[in-house]
């Protein structure tokens, strides 16, 4: 089953998301980036899709 975002969905960039997360956590975007780097997250293009 494929899921598509609605045409009017708000789409933000990675940088905007990082800034929002930093603001919500009371930290800096740099700290968010360092924390993400430590997690070694795969990009969505490399993610495995599991259909349950």
C-alpha cells in the first residue's frame, strides 16, 4: 500500500526541521546535528520498507 502526502501538506527542509527540533528542545541546531550523527541514521532513500 502506497502512502502519499496530501498536495497541500506543509513540507519543510532538513535545516528547518533541525531548527524546529532545536527550539523545542532548548538547544542549538548544531547539537541536534551532532546527536543525529551519533545515531548514524540512514537516509530515507536507503531505508527498508516493511509492509505489515
